[in-house]
């Protein structure tokens, strides 16, 4: 999918995040290549612990989101079922 149109692949990745945790955390897929998928997540009060530092759960949510999305992009999903990394 992404080899033909990188921008379209990123648009589709971001579109499927609507009304999900990824949207809540403002995770956005920003780059894709033959062997990588990159996303960003703002580090602000929405993902801070009460003492003002980044919550580890937010980091895990970012990693899980990117890993799962990359699996969907790079694997033949007609042959495997991706559910969490």
C-alpha cells in the first residue's frame, strides 16, 4: 500500500485513529518507508503524571500503536491477524 503513495498511506493510518485512544493522545503517523513507520505524540499535561512528568502508560500506548499499525502495513493481513504487539 505505502510503496505507491506515501502520503495516502499516512492519511489512511491517521484516518483509522478517529475516535480511538490514538486520537485522545494526539498520536499522529508522520512518516513511512520500506521498513519503518514513525508517529508523534505531544508531551503535555494530557499525558503527564500528577508530578508533571511523562506518564509511562502514554509511552506504552504510543509504542503499541506504532507497532500494531506497522504490523498491519508490513504484513500480509490476508494471512495473519494482528492484535497488539
